[in-house]
C-alpha cells in the first residue's frame, strides 16, 4: 500500500509540474486549477523537494532530467526571497538538506546551511525566540510580489516556528559541528514549551512579546477562538518537538509530544483532524494529519529509541494509513489521481477550505518515503 500510494503522489507531481511550468503550486481552486506563486512564498521548498523526490524515483532518464532542471530553476527563484522570516528556514531545509539526502548533491547541502545561517541571524536572544519576521503571506496577487504588503512580525513568535525554523539548525549543527546552531535551537524549543503549550497538550498559535520576551498578547487567528486549538498548529508542534528529541534525546521534548498526541487522539477519534480540534464535526485538514504522521515517523530516528518512541512511531503509521485510505485521490476525483484531498488552509478567512494543498502532498510523500526507506534498510 505504501509503495502504491507514493507512486500515485509522485505521478501527480510529474503531471502538475508539466501543467504549472516554472510557477509554484500552492493549493487547488474550486475550478480544479492550481493557485500558484512566482517564487513559492512559504511553500517553495515543498514543491522543490517533491520534484527532486519524483526525479529520484522515476525510471525515465528524460523525466528525471526534466524534473531536476525544474527543481533547480525553482531554487534560483526561491533564493530571491528575503531570508528575514521563519519560512526561509523550512524552504532551505527541505530544498537543501532534505533534498540533499534524496539526491546526494553537495550543492543542496550548502543551500541548507544558508538557511541555517539565516535562522541564526533572525534569532533574538532577548526573547529567546526566532520571531516570525518580515513576511508576505500567500495567497495574494503576485503579478508584482514586491507590491504585496510586508508584515513586520519581529515581535511575534508562533507555534509553527518549532518546525519551520529549528530542523535546519539541528541539521547544520550536526553537519558542521558548530554548536551555535544547536544552542539557538535548544533555547527556542525550551521557550516554545512555555509560550505555546497548554497543560492538556493543546497549543496556541501566536504570542506577541515585549523586549524581554514576556507575553504581551496571545493570538489564535487560524483557530476558532482564542482558547481553541488549530490542528495544523498542533501538528507543527508535534513534528518540531520530534525533531528536537531526535537531535537531543531529551525527555523534556518527548513528554510534551506524548501529551499532544493523546490530546489529538481524543479529539479525532481515529479520523482525520478537524481544522480546529475543538470543532470535532468541522471541516477536516488532511495536511495536519500528514505533518503529524511525518513527525511521529521521524521520531524513531534515534538509535536509542525506547518503547515510548516505538508507540509514537506506531501512531504515526496508523495516522498515515488513515490519511492514505481517506484522502488520497482516486482517478475520478476532482483534483486528479494522486493528490491529497481535504486539506484546509485558512478556515476563518475562507481560503482553500477543502482541497489539495502542496504541503499536504509533500508531508504525505515524505512520510511514505521514510517508511519505505526503513523497510528497504530492514530488508523487507
């Protein structure tokens, strides 16, 4: 099942790449066409990573060359973006270090290191956080992207950052031996637990802080209410803490993962999470399931993993199974064969509420690739 599912998603990538050309797909509109951007915005790395993965897993030399050239040209456009925001971290991590693991190309390793250096520069030691930074948030009319409003969120940190910005730092520390990358990631992760985690395992999306890093205002713009739990925020939190645990082996990161997984399980009852976990009958967000599954599968990467980690990995496999069974589009689906349906981008704003999202496709494919790679290593 895993092999067939990944093959379908990557065939979708090959088809979409021929359709959108040099542009970056973001989400599928109601008319079945992709909403696209010129430079990829916060999702550039996901599309580049998918193209590299599709190139690596095709038997066609011509198709491999086509996809690789598209991915490399995408990197050139991605690098035109500012690196003064958290999304430079995830874009460079996926298009850089993650794609390096897929391809073995050392130039991509260097790209990942560039993203880590950007996150090190963005880190604010006074607040012990990497702030959201200067951002233009998609979707917007990007005929002239520089005309889109630039939001100054240097005083605001978010639950997303634990996964968008820290993995590239952990990896850079391992690659270079430079402890400054890991020190920043550790400081941010520990403060993240104080700012964005509730005792029951749920999370809040954003916190605005003063110059000393003390909370001034709590914000939950993609959730139902200030006290609710946006499911994709919880997914970023779980995946980010999983990376922190893999990098450090500290129970301080494993314990909150377990609490959040229990909260998620109780809220979903074995189904794909709703866009907000306090609205259990609401619209689903398959991308929250995909991100969570990927994080829980990643957590088993530590060689000293114990029974607690094994249980979390099993939960990741279960969630991935549910995702594939209920959201992987069939041949007659509106978005076409191989897309991950039922993603929810911005429910309160009414943007891409029940559709295919490029990051949902990426995290599902990445989780499947991880499962299959481990099966290959185990000789089964």
